[in-house]
């Protein structure tokens, strides 16, 4: 299929810019949109609706958390199959040619210039928008914290997954451990640290790029997507997890005292 | 003095965008320019010409290296006293109120909104431009390496500095050690690792933000500014250091084999 050497940029979706809370909420896999120029990546509509193309339910959950926590939301506007914003451009998964048992014809044999065009059109605008929110809040002395919101499929290569709520960390595990502990104390969710993935699987790129260099609290959440399939489930999950995040942040990384030097 | 809550953005200076070599050359302290809106930060013209406002000679050296190595150059367009692009926004040195024995009146008592305006106008555009060059080269499979080019003053608080060439690293010391070894082997420069500063002084922010998350080779160079005060000295230093960098990169981080997967 055609692999255009340039693509129009897709600015990230940013909601609640004026939010005054500490949380910056990122959703890299918010949508399954494939730009027309890419001809559906050669996939059927059914395949493009599957979890390989996005994290079903994640955007609605992220929105619910942003509202409950007075946080800002930054979400990608195109499918992870076009470019996975949670991967650096040299990762196999950045423009995957295979994921689970699906082949992605539109990503096969991509020329270097086409790979660069994807990175420029999708990855850079998303991370610029996210950085802008984080850096602005650091400059204001707000003590921001980053949470990335994902969902995972209940079965993977045919095997059912028992974990319901995964809490994943990169170099700094402080906030992740606090979130897992609060979830175990406050919810009935089957919660595990670094499941169903961990940093060793290359899934913490956004944390590493956006939070670690600033030494701000950070954590990645993974919710099993059958638990956030409907608007009612999504709202219930946001209502369950918002207090978990708030308590974890207050305990693990208290805000600076009022009047403290920025 | 007035602290405007907004400032026009200063896009970074990017030269040799089409360069085909592996080096991405950054110069955070290239100029002593203070935008008119900031009324000279309350400093005399003499103070604004001093090393506190910029790294004299660094931009010319960086340009010479870019030319010799077929690298791309990304430089900040305003003084480090307005915003030091090698510092995160919560560092005291990002908008310093004191540096060596100088007071910076225009940075005293900056309101949070003014700090954010500085970060947005100077820091974000610089790092977006630098990231674009690095990410583009990673996507192309070019195996980019980042070098940041600085100069330091021969005397600090009245004490002379003997070191002539400092080679500084962040988490990954591979390239820095190779550069120091090649400099000792190929030049007569008095070379030291992590001098006159080190990562512990907070001077490796650019490396940490731009290179470490991508695991690309990276190093920070510091040249004593009396050795690069004239165009002839700057050209000679570039001619001396370009082969040092080339040999160090070839030894420490060989390019991917032709045809290797990106």
C-alpha cells in the first residue's frame, strides 16, 4: 500500500487546560482513528475496532479521572497502529507490523522517510502537548504528577487474564506502590504491580520521557477492558480510582508547603 | 521591574537540518540576548556581556563542529539569564536571581505566571526543536548521538581553573569516557571527566531530557572560554575536537550495520 512521506500533524487532544489540581492525565491509546491517507492500514473495519488499534474504555476513564481530580487530560488523536505514542521511534511496536495474531499490512516495509513522517505527525505533537502541561505546572510550583491511563484485553493469545487492575512503574516506584496499596485497601479490584506488563516490556516510554527527567511522581495504570466497556462501568471505575490516586499522591508525594520556593 | 505574564516565543536556531551525519549538536547558552520586553533584566550592558549571560565562544565552536562532522545544530536564541535551557523549570538556576557574585534584578520575585511565561517562550521551543531533530534521525535509523557544547570562565569567584576541556556525562558514561580518552590521546588539552561541573550540579538536564529516554549516545563538553575567544581559536578548537568526537563515537557506539532494522 501507499506509504506517504508526509502526513498532516495531529495535534493532541487537550481537555481541562485550566485545571488546578496536581494530576496530568495522559491517554496514548485513546482512539482507533486511522487517517484517510493511510487507507485503513490495510485492515478490516472489525480489526480496526479491536484492542490492537486502541485501548477501549481508556479515554472515558481518563476523562472521568480528570474531572474527579481537577486534572488536565492529554490524549492522542490517532490509533496506536499509526504510531504508538508510548514507544520511541526505533521500537518495533512504534509502527507495529504484527500485534498478537494480527498482521498490519499498512505498516509492512515502511521506508525510513515514512517512519519519520509518522513520528512527526503523531508522536511529536502528542509529547509536545503533554510536556507543555507538565512544564507549565512545574513552573507554577504546582507539584504535578503524571498518570497514564491504559486498558488491556481480557484474553491474550487465547489465554484469559485474571488481573483486573495493573499498576506499572518505571525507575521510580514510589507512587505506583502507593497506588497499588490504596487500590487493595479501597477497592475490590484484583490489583497487581507491573502486570500484565512491566517496564521491561518497553511500556513506560511516556513515564521515562515526561516524568523521570523532572523527577515528578508518575505511574501507569492498566484496567482490564471488560470492566470499562460501558459508560456506566467507566463512570464507576473513575469513581473508584479517583480516591485511590488522590490518597496515593497525598501519601507518597505530598504537595509543597504553601509559600515554598518553586 | 515589570515581569510580563506573556512573552513571544523564541523558536530555536536550527542550522544544517539536512545534515546526514550522526551528531546532533546543541548549544543552550549560545547568546546573551535579552528581549526588549525584559528591560535588560536590570543589568548593565557590561554585566550582560559577561559569562553569566552566555557561554562565550560556544556557538562558534558548535558551528565548527557541525560543519566538520556533518551534524545538525540546535541553539537557543536568548540569554541563559532569561531562561537557562539546560535547567528544568523548578531549578534555582532556570531563572537565576544570583550567579557567581552577580545579582540579577530582573529575576527577583518573579511571579509563578511569569516563570511559566519564560519557560513557554524559551525552554519549550528550544527542546521541541532539539527533540524533532533527534526523533527524526532515530526514525530514519541514523543512530544519532547528542553533544551539548558549553564554555566556562577561566576564573570563578576569583580562583583560576586549570582544566581546559571538561567532558561531562549523565547516567550513561560510555561516550564521555571515550571522548576524554580520545582528547587525551589526540590533543594537548588538559582534559578532565566531570569538570568543572558534574551531573550532581544539575548541569546535565538536556542530556537527561533528550538522550537518556532514547538510550542514544550522549556527552556534554565544556571548553575554557579563553581558548575559544577569537574566530581563529574557535576554528582551531573545532578542528581539534571534531576528530575526537568522531573517533569516540565510532569506538563507543558504532553505527548500526547497513540494512539493519531501524
